């Protein structure tokens, strides 16, 4: 079940297996460049030669600086972005090459500036917090509900947002993450209506939702549900290159010029034409074949879920979830997800995430039903070998701590710092973003009061094998704090 099971065809014979180039201008331009013997006196420095560093640079075609019809150039990117905007019904689409991370930075700066308040769901990814640092905005945190059966976030209640908006009617935007990392969804239409009643935009980090809306069993796309800015990773749920992302914007509550200015400020001037063309290709594929490709994978994932449940293994199921997100809950059978992951790794199977209580094999419509069935067999085998005493549901650190903002994320981020022992850090103001990864949701962020509860939750995550990311000392023996 290696990666090569997909077929180890060469670049030459797989340029356009689904016949997409006629409706995908960047893909068409990429193929034409690949087929043309050019003499590039421009970057990238490899000049297309594969006899130096090898096939690693094959197909790496840059964006030409000037506008050229039928070449990967700014005017053709605009054309491809317009096709994407039309498909999703947006006023504007921008393709990015720094993942949803880069797009989130731009999105936050597009809606908030220095000292502006924004209402933010605390389950948001670290990149949104970096966006707050860039913008100098002040977060008003709201917490999604935790499902007591799973210990994981279920949805952001409309009443929670309403209270936050009533308390902070001067907020400039609402930022939420939909679906959550574990595939659960809030009532986005109701949240959008409420947000709009305050005359401000709803920004949705939909990094995991690029496929939404392309099958009747999938949730509707957040843009169609009323969101104003939707950030998406094309590389997560669509067959695009790593780093590929796109943002969809509606102009009713968002100034498009300001959005473009922020987006342009955050992207490299040397974008990879290949990454951009892969977004264009995925858009054309979704438009033409989305439903037929997604259907068998939804059915296979549903069968997998049912089989896991027959073995008493918990899964996230029900309404308002992404049916392609297979979240397997191991406290229900007393198995340790780290051990299950190790066994799968030994069989050359890589998971999207694993910790003691949960594993998530990432499923997309690039999988096949046979591969999903095989994966589920192997997971059931492994879990059976590691069955143990049932554990109570524990709420992950990322979803349980109530943050207390003492100074703005930006002020803390750029402040001088002191390094103190974890015990001495209690009561001090945090100068780091401390995130168990995945999911990359900070337990403590820059400018927040460090509490014993937050540290205990982080220690528990660390001790159960979770990587603590983005900190100077990942053992958490010491923590960086603001000077007194
Ligand atoms: C909700 C969410 N937003 C944004 C990101 C960042 O996406 P990318 O890796 O495309 O930069 C992630 C990454 O996992 C994520 O889970």
C-alpha cells in the first residue's frame, strides 16, 4: 500500500490524464512550456536541467514577470482566478503558494488594523494568530462547544457569538474555522446573518473544505452559506500541490482593494507556476467531475466508519460533519493511538495525525475505495492488538483553556522576553505561541496570562506523546515570558 500504488507514471505521460487543459488556462500554459524546448535566461537557476540536482526540479516553471497570453504570467493567473471566482460565486479569488497560512495572514489584515477588535474562535489555527500579530488586532475569544461524548469541538453556538457581539459592538470582523480540525461544522448561515447584522464580515478559515458543495452529502461551501472571506488549502482536500491555497471573497462587507493590497503584501514575487497551475487543474476537475469522483469515496468512508463502530471503535459521525473526515476515537477501546500509528508507519502508512486518544487518516477523493477498505482493515487489526482498559474522555488542551488576554498579541510578539522555569511562569504573560501540533491550535498565545491549568493541560499533551510546536523549549521545562 505504498504511495506508488497510485501509479508511478512519469511526468511526460501524465500531463493531462483527465483532459482538463482546454478549461484550465494555467494548466494549459504549464503543459505548453513543458513541451517546448526553451532557453530560459531567467530564474529559477536550475534552468530546467535535471542532470544537476535531478528530477527534483522537473516541471518547476516560474511565473513570467510581464503579461503574456498563454504563458504562466500575471494576466493568465487573473484569468484562472476569475474562473475559480465564477465557480464558487465569489467577487474575487486569489491563488496563493503559502498554504492557508499565508492566506490567513492576508485575510486578517484585510479586515482589521492596529488596535481593532475582532471576534475570533479559539479553535483557529496558529496562522490566524500570526495574522493578528501582523495586523495589530485585539482578539475577543469565543469558544466552540465541546461534545462531551468525544471531548472535541462540535460547533460555535450562535448565542455565544451574539453575546460577544453585544459586548463588543465595535468589533471589525468575526473569524471562525469551519469545519473544525475534526470535521465538525457550526451553523454558518446563522453565524453569517448575525455577523452581517452588525455590518461586519464573517471570515472563515475553511482550510479543510475546498471540496465542500460538490456532492449532495457534503456540507454547502462556506461562501454559499454567507461567509465573506473563505480561506482554503487546495493541497489539503483537492489534488493540488503542497502549499497551494486559494481565497474567495465577496464584496458586500469586504473592501476588495484592501484585500488585494494585503494579499499582494504577503506573497512571494517568485511564485511557482506549477503550484498555481495545480490549483487551476483542481478547480477544473471539481467543476467537471467533482461529484462523480467524490461519491465512491464518501460511500467507502461511510462503510469504513460503520465497520469501525461494529468493532466498538468510536468515530465522529452524524449530521453537520465532513463525511470524508474519518476521526477515530481510541479511548473507547483503551488503545493508544501512538502505538497504532507506529504499527501503521511500519507498514509504510502515514496518518494525518495521531495522539493517544485519536487518529485521523486523511481521506480525499484521490483515494480509492479499495485503499480505504484496506486501511480500515489494518486499523481494526492494530486496535484489536492494543485494546486496553477504557479511558474516560479527556478534553484536549487545545480546546479546554480559557485565554486571558493581558496585552495585544502584537505587543507581546515583538517584546523583549525572559526565560523562566515553568513553575515561575505561572501568573506571567506568555511571549510564545504554545501549540500542541496537530491541530496547531495554541493553548497559550503571545500576550496571554499563563495559568497552572494551561500548563497542566500542556504537560498532559506533552506526556501523551504530542509534539509541542513553535516554542523555544519543546520540553516545556522553561517558557518565554514578558519582562515584569
Ligand atoms: C484550520 C487550519 N487553518 C490553516 C492551516 C494552515 O494551512 P496550510 O498548511 O495550508 O498553511 C491549517 C493547517 O493544518 C489548519 O488546520
